[in-house]
C-alpha cells in the first residue's frame, strides 16, 4: 500500500491541462505543435509518478514540468551539433561533412531545376543513372557505374541482379561467402539476410578465422552464381588468420562481388582501395559515399557493363535510387579527387591527415580561451586518440589532443549533459572523471561555439 507521503505527492502532480495553460507551454506549442507538446507533458508527468513510487521526491511544479518538456522536445529533430568526440566518421552524428563545393552543388540542385533526367543534347528524356558515371569510371578504372542511396542498397541490388541474370539456369542460385565475412554492421544490416532477400542461397565456406581458396573451390557447383567478398569494416580478427583476396577468387572463374565498404580512393592505412578491387578483376565493387570517400550518403557500384546494366534494369533500382541532391554533392566530391584537391577540400580527409602538432596548437588555444571564460573550471590539455569511425579502420589510432574539463563537483557526466543542452549541442566523451573535447573533429567556427556553450552553461 502507498504511504501517506507518496499519496500526497501523487495528488500534488499538476493536471496536463493546467501545464498546457502556462505561457511557456504556448511557446512550445507554437514551435512543436499541440500533439507533440501534450504527449511530452504527459511523458514528463508519468516519469514524475514513477519517481514518486520509487521513493523519490521530484520537482513536479508546473514550471518544472515545462522545463523538462522543453528539454525533451529540443532534443528531437535534426540539428547541428559540435562533434568533439574525436570520431571523424561518427555514425550517430552524421558521418562525413560535405565540402564547400559539394554543399554549393547540393544547394543549386535543391533550389533550381536541373537536367536530372533530361538529355540536353537530344532534347529528350535522359537517365539519372548517367550522372557521376564518367567520373567514377575515370577514378576507378571500371567499365561502368551506378549510384543508389546507400551501400547496403548497392549490395542488395548487386546480388539481386546477379541472381536475376541467371534466372533461366536450373537449380537454386547460390552465392559463396566466407564464414569470416558474415558480418553485421550498424542498424542490423547482416550479410546472410541480404543474401536471402536477393533470392540467393547462402553457401558458407571456411571458418571464422581461416578461409582458403580451396574452400571456395570445393564449394563451387552448377548452381553457384557468384562469390561475395566482404571487407570486415568494423572489426578485425587477429592471430591465426588466413583469407583469400579478390584476385585469387577471380581466378576461380566466377563473378566476384566485392563489398569494400569504406570507399577509399586514396591510400590510408591498410583500408582496401576501390581501384585495387577493380584492377584485381572484381565483376562488381561496392562502396559507400559517406565514409572515407568523404561525400554524401550513397551506395556506389562500379564494374562490368553487363552487371551494372542488370542492376539498372532490376525492379529494385527505382526503390533504391539516389536523389538529385545526393548526386550533385557526389559529383562535386568526385571532381575534387579528379582535380587532385581532395585532401585539401574534403573535411573527412583533412581531419584524417592533419598532424598531431596542429592538434596540440589548436587544443592549447581552445583551453586558454575556456580558462578565461570559466575560471571555475579545471582545464587542461592531454594527448588523445582519435579514430576514423563509421565502419572503417577499426584498429587505426590517430594521435590527437583534447581539452579536458571538470567543475568543482567533479561530476563529468553532469558537465557533459550541460554541454549537450547548449544550442548547438556540444558532444564530447567522458573519461577519467573529465569530459574530453577532442579537437581533431572540430570544424571551422566550432571553437567559438564551445566557448559560448561553456560561458552559458558552465561559467
């Protein structure tokens, strides 16, 4: 049974209507709508009830409910954030940041008419699938190319097209893949499930850590349509390992579909380059536009004209196609590679290749400004380790520097929460009872934003 104090606290909770009559609530309604505001107020009151039943005494005044509701609502919707985590391709924070040239191209495509599906020379209907193709052929050495909305879509479409091309053959179509490459990445994207959706039967070979060429060879039969090679982009197996590369698999005479994942067009660590897979003879090479390529979210397939054509004709192609804004930004990004200016233009590549000395200088300047703005904070600079993230180079560490903050309470989580409540939010990482603001992932102007957030919420 409820005690007297709990019953009194529950009775003291304000009614939803009473909260919504507050002037501040009307402001929330004007910004977020009646339904969203009402639902959020109910959510806050329900949380207060649960806290009371758990023996806590929350501030449940009408004003307090509005403050919490406003915080919840302000965290919804797509907003700019400052990435101070040191993870360059942070999946949760949107991965690649577009170059100025790509942004300008995207704005032009979004705010004006374009020749998206119009042939200017013929004066007749064209194809959106032709855009970016010449650039991709030039940069990768492939016969043909196709752009869809992400790499998972490219993988599904590629396998579906391979199966459809052999639809007249007897037997159930099979695709061979190493057990060590049956990966799952973000969002529950699993290779076995993609194979099933494509209509292909999965034929696993080898073991988790060792798959030899002979394993593939023994698995081949009259129903085999292709070999799938998948780069394990978000993990690495170490120790007693063995695997067959694309060139070895091509020697078996079957089409090899190579999912290289990251879209590296320039050398970085041991990440597989797209051009290398094409040169090794992969029938189709699949990769992302918003990872190491440094462009918009896109799935790109390059390879043999026959199979790229089959992908274009497949019924799934329309459902998975890229839109005009994506295509415009991708063309601009690829042009930077062709002109040899990618490392200087693309934020992703600039962050990956900036020196540790540059980061130290940047961190020292930011720490000095923060110390002047909020003298109550303990501020220092420490060596940090940044990462590429986004399913690339899982063990690759990038030397960096971070500004570390802690207030007089020593509660780093509370400091991090306050910075996330800023506008725009500042997202760092917590460790060693401090919040770390890694400067490698800061964009131009982010330092000023951090100083303003510190002044407002921690000063």
